[in-house]
């Protein structure tokens, strides 16, 4: 296995690479790296190596739905080409293209969600956000770039304190943001017009799985009659929940 793939896996495991969307794009790129550096000529061995790499990457964050779905996207295209009897050179091209396509679609989803979500934000709105979601931040940034004057409350999001990353990112964008302790959410929610969060996974019945503290925040928002907006791409959907499987919580 290529050393760069091993390094990527370790970075995901140690949360140096974080965020569901970024993890998905990164593992797709990892398969591309492994494919490009495969030195054999046997298509069967090539497929075996790519699948082994995918299993290794899944083991880093077994509950990350975006990770598994990103790998599945690439593996499905590889499987089709292998069944058609393609040689290793062609299979490498297929894996590389599938990886690039996934990353491109992921970035397009971010832009599209930001565009749609920002239309729900009015000039002068106050937004409450949790954790460090690229989807939620994309909406907030788009609204700001459209000239809307907004204010953001970002909670710490213990125990990993991803809220600090969110606060810094919004400050760098020139957005008025206040970092608050998690336990103060009930106080500050009274000033909010929206809660905007991302999702780690979405189940068949529409339930959302996200960072610890999300359910508490959603309950507080419901009590205060503040709308909660969940920004998520389709590859956050967990197909196993169709069959009644439960999502394991990290």
C-alpha cells in the first residue's frame, strides 16, 4: 500500500483531517493514489488491491457514512469496468476519473447548497451553528458575500472544540461571530432566527445523525420556536438504514 495512503488514513483516524465532506473527498483521492502506483499487470490483483485499500480506509472511521459512500462510488465504477474485461491501464483510468468525479460533485454540492440555503437568510438575521460543517459555513458565507448583515453564534462543540475552528473561519471572512460555551445555548438561542448545522449521516426515515450536542441544540431550538436547517449532500445518506440497520455512533 502506498505510504501516502497510509498517512491519509492516520490523519483521518487522528482527526487531522475532519469534516464529513472533506473526509469523503480525501479517501476518494487516496484510492486514486493507490491505483496510480499499482505496479502489476493482473486486473484481478489490481481490483483486490483497491478493495483492500478501501477496507483499510473504512477502518479509520467505520461510522463515517460519507467515507464509505465515497469509496463505494469509486468501487462501483471499478467493478463495472472489471466485469467488462478491461486491462489494468484502463482500470487505473477508471478509478482516477471516478475519484475526480466524486470530488467535483462534492464541491458542486457545496456550492449549490450554499446558494439554496443562503436564500433562507434575511438581512439582519442571527444564526446559531454547531461544530464545523463546511455545508453550514458555506450557507453563512454565501449570505455574507451577498451583502446581508448577519450575526453568528458558534458554540464550542466539546469535546473536540470544533466551534473554535468555525469561529476563526467566520472571523477571517469578516463575519460578526461570537463563540459561546455549549451550556449557554439556551440563553443565546433566544436571539437566533435560524440554527444551521451539517450532518454526518441521514437515515431512511429522514433522521439526522450529527456531532454530539446536536440533539440538545435542536430540542432547545424547538422549545424556542427557532427553525433548524440541516445542510447535507446526498452521499450522507446511509443506504443500510433501508434494511433497518442502526447507525453506529462514535
